[in-house]
RNA sequence: GUGGUCGUAGCUCAGCUGGUUAGAGCGCUAGGUUGUGGCCCUAGAGGUCGCGGGUUCGAAUCCCGUCGGUCACCCCA
C-alpha cells in the first residue's frame, strides 16, 4: 500500500528544526512580553464572514486563497488565512479593557501554489494593539518586530513604510487615482486593464513593466494626506529617526489586506533569494473593528511568518539552538529493569537521561550512548547487580580538558564519600583514549545514594 | 490558476546513445572483543527505478498521461 504523505503545501517539522521553530516562538514571547503584550489563542477556523468582512471581499486572500467549507450544521466556516481578523473578533466578543495588547502564534492557511518560503499551512507570530490611535503605539509595534529580528541576529533587513490615509483623505485620493488610471488604462498590464476599478490601490503594487511605468506619474497618497494623517505619520517617522531604526518610504506599499489605514509597513530580508522575502508586515487598521460590527476601535499590529524567519536565519548562517540531548545514558544488560528504576530516579532528580531498550548487547547500547551525545554512561551488568553497584563510564572525546577536570571533581567527591571509587583504568599510551570507569554503591533507597550523589555533583560543576 | 524543471535505497547521487540478477558513499543492524562507545575491517537489511499506459524481442533509460517535489508568475508571512 502506498504511504500517505503530508498534503501539498504542508510540511512536517522534525527535530532539530521543530525545536528551532519553538525557540523562535519563545524568543518572540520574551520580546513582546517585555512590552506587556499577552497571549491570545483564538480558533483556527472562524465564521467565513470574519475574513470576508474583515480582510476584505475583494482581497486575493479571501477571493481565491481561502480554505472555506460548510460544516455538518450548515455553517459557513473558513480556516483562518491570517491572524488579525480573528484577534479583533475575539476582542469585540469579550470586550476587554483598552488598551488591549495581545500576541499570538499559530497556523494560517491559504490555498495557493507552494513555493520557496510559501506554504498552504504556515505559522505566524504577531501582536495586535487595540484602543489607542497614538502614533507612539505605531512606534512601539514596529520596534517590537525589529527588536525581535535584531535579537535573533538578523541583518540586511529593510523596513518599508507608507501611510494609506484615513476615511477623510483616502476616498478623495482613490478618486483622483481612479481618474488617472482611467485616462491611462490602455497602458496598464493586461490584468489590470480589466481590474483597476475593483481596487485602484492594488495597481500600485503591480510589478509588471506597464503598470510600473503608469504608476510613476500617478498621484501619490503622501501628497493627499489630511493634516491629521500627515501629523500621525510624521510623528512616527521622527520617533523612528530618533531611535535609529532605519526605514525606507515606499509610496507603493499598499498591501493586500483591505483593512489597513494610515501606517503600513513590511520588513524584507535582502539575503532571501526568492521573491518571498517579506518576513513580517502589518499596519494600522482603524476601521476593522467597525467593519466586523463592533464599536469603532483603532488598532495596529503585525504578523511574521516563522518559516521565512527560520529561512532568513539559515541564509545568514544563524544557527538557532535546538534542545540538547541528555548527557547521561543507561546501559543495562541484565534485562532492563534496573535501568527502568535508575532512570526514573534520575529524572525525578531533574537529570535528563536516556536508555536503551530491547535488551541489546552492551556494545550496541554503548554505541547508542555515544551517538546520543551523552558524556556519562551508567552500566549495569550481572556483576554490578550482584554487588549492588553501578559503573560510571565517562565518554570521550569532546572537550577533553574540560571533561577531565569534571572527572577529577566527581572522583574527589566519591573518595570523600568513602566509596571504592575508581576500580578500573586500562593501560594506554594515549591518555585521551584511556577509559575512566568508576563504581559506586547503589542502595535500594536511592535519592541520597552515592551513585546519584556523584552524578549530581558532576552536573553541579558542569 | 499559468509556466519551467526534476522524480532511482532513510539521505546525497551514479547508471553513457534501450541489452542479463539496479549500483556507490553516508546512515542503519550485527559480528570482529564469551561485559565496554568513537577509528578500522567484515557481513547484512533496505528499491514493484513516483504511478498508469504505450513503443520494443527487451524500458530506470524513449513517448503520452498522471501524481508529487521544486522554481517562477500572481499574491502574501
């Protein structure tokens, strides 16, 4: 029978990459929790209307990329294509006090052709801040994103900024743009000749040569901003200047989600070769709460795709930490029961350890110990079982000097304890190949037992 | 949704213009040491050559289709 595979556009995360993803998330949480953003977990699916009315019924994300379905109760639902609309829906449903500052993490779903850095299920972290319309909140949000990237060690980042105006100044601007596009519509690319009226702003985002030529002479939103919007944007820019956060202004940054007002931004990573080089983006959405049927509440936030951030780290040679393997490994050739008991005690003492199963040969178990990265093997054979002791075998090589130093500590503590200590030290011309094997008494009442004491001592000094 | 490209072992890949039982390295398992890892040596397991059809005496190899990966467009994280 043919094996099942993960669906197109999805992938499995196995160690160590899975752990690097987890690291990204915890680094993000640490960053935003400094600023009092708190975790919100919302459902992975919502009433389709949340996205149709929130993200926009003209946006590509909704019209052609949404995983929507009807459930057994006849409800029209959709897997969330992004996080913001869900969080704002949750905000309106529970009506918490403002300012409401949330961070989130979880999968998003878009039905599109997979590509480098683009998946049908991808994972985003993000923050949303609802309530204040203050431009200094815009600064806070943007600086959170940048600080997280900097804390990971990422370089070659380009922060792109634009302001899309508000209800006062955007409609007149869109009319002005429309009439300009109408005059030049035969010069637009094939697709936009048909579609420019649906959302004129999207033409500004088009990368076709024809449209690029047209938009160069198109009216710019920055020249049409009302005084309030203009002041808001200027305040943000000067604050970014003051704090040495570099940015470039991009008149064409309109972004594909319809809810944005005023500030929009995107962070591109220059070291990502593919065209999917945006590793974070967001903006202000002062009309979103109202569009979802709630009270008029301003808000701003961003989302960042973890897959792309990880990719960006890799292209820059940044190796994020994975979970280290246990340093203690148990080899039991008397059936395995002794190992079961010892490993249980060690873990109770908070010492990470692993063991072999299936009663394999000692050679096999030690091979496994070596491959696991352990530096200490605990060996139980018939002789040890009879004498009620265990053998501690230190696994070389590695950082030899360091280990030898630690061994000295462990050996000293064993002598103090009056045990028989080291019993076996094979002759060898090469000191680094000399095995150091020690035996420690093992009682049936274990936590204060000498073998465990020696191991604890070792890790206290490690 | 459109287009390019690639599918041979767990991984990285050989396999020339069709020609017997499909190979290597790494990895995995075991043995060489009747109870001691790493290096070395030996052996073993693992593949309906993505799948289906066609051409042919004969297909991993050529043709068509299909599925999957990948890359680009579109759009986005």
